[in-house]
């Protein structure tokens, strides 16, 4: 039984690596699915089917009041993602990006550092995944318009977002899981990770400058991107208040005896009410598109990997 669970676990992990490298998505008619969670789910189903893990034990582990409960981690991450995605759907990220780009005066170095600090700031307070998904098409667009190589900016964006996501425990699911596993509070995590994040960001910035200095020295055509007005300023302000409130409450959650997942869920639920009211009044699709973009594929993936680890 033990050897069988080990074999299934190893095969699942190897299949995951192969899928990420060679077949990240599959298409069934008009439906496109990411393979990483499908493979993890298959591995978990096999373990349950061959009774290598009792369903009662799995259910108990999923519902117990533990800091590493995967359901709590999922609620925390999806709630924080919701706060970020609504901002993006309202055009906030695009608006401040265009404002920043239009400050550039024919200098790739200026453009590079503006994008660098913009990505860093937004990543700290939102999510590295959302920032990367938002900025990648935007970088490709202004690179084409300015007739410059997009590679330095895309590499910088990816490294920068992942580096600064280390600063807060809500930066990505890995941070959430590790801080929860070792009962590290939001504030303690921030204090401990401040210096590593600063030094890692400076080291990566130095390497980026050395690696792409020739590309960044090249001239750039004048970039002037038409500014897109914000969709709803009042809702954006409400959203920013919710995000700020969530960050503050998460920082002091350990001192007021509130679990982080509950703080994030309440803030996201409150904002969802405003989003639904806006959707009904304006007859638009804000709620639909926001919910559609939530990382729901993490749910089967995380629960499946949790099942595999339990074995």
C-alpha cells in the first residue's frame, strides 16, 4: 500500500512537470483546460480509488480547524485575487500604466525603470499573477508601438513580480501555505522577508541592467498611448478602500485573534455586494468577467496535491 502510494505520487509529479513543459493546455471542442490540475486530480482519484487514503481521513483533514487547511488557504488567495481582479476590470492598472508610459521622453532606461517600480508596487499590494497577466499584453503593445525589443521588459516584469511577491504572506499561494504551516503572522512574515526581498530585488535589477544594457541603450520611437478613462471612479475608490482595509487587518490579525482567511473573505464579500449593485445598475458584465477570471483551477489542484501529500 505504501509503495503503491509512493509510485502514484512520483508518477503524478513527473507527469505534472512533463505537462507544464510540453502540454500546458488541452482543447476539448471550444473548451480549453490547463493540464496541471487535471493531472493532479487524476493522481488524487487513483489514490482514493485504490483505497490508499481513506475518504473519512481525507474529509477530516480538509475540514479540521488547522492553519494549513487547504480550504482556508484557497479562500484567502481567491478573495485577495478578487480584490485585484476587480481593480483590473475597472481599468485601474491600465490607467496608471498609460499615465506612466506617457511620461517617457524617448528613453528606454526611463521606460524600463518606470515599468519596474510600477510592477513592484502593484505586486506588493495585489498579486504577482494578476500583475503579470495585466502587464504582458501591455508591454507587447507599447514595444511594438515604440519599435523596441519587448524581451527586456517581459523578463524584468516576470522576475520583478515574483521577487516582490515574497514581501507579504498573501503575495502568492506558496507564501500563504508556508506562513500558515509554521504559524507565522502577517506582520512577522513581513519583517523577516523585508531584507531578503530588498537584496533579492537589487541583485536581480543589477543582473537585468547588465544583461539588457545594449537593448536599453537603443533609441525608442516617441510613445504616446491614448488614455482610457476609468470605468467607475467611485467603485475604484471603494475597491481601494477594501484592499487597504484587508491589508491592515491582515497585518494585525494575529493581535485581534482573527484568521487571515476570514478577513480576506469578509472584505471580498463586501466588495462583491458593491460589484453586484454596480452590475445591476449599469447593466454591464463586471461581476461576470471578474468571477470568470478568478483562479478556480487552483481549487482541484491544491486539494489534489494535499491528498497526495497526506498519503
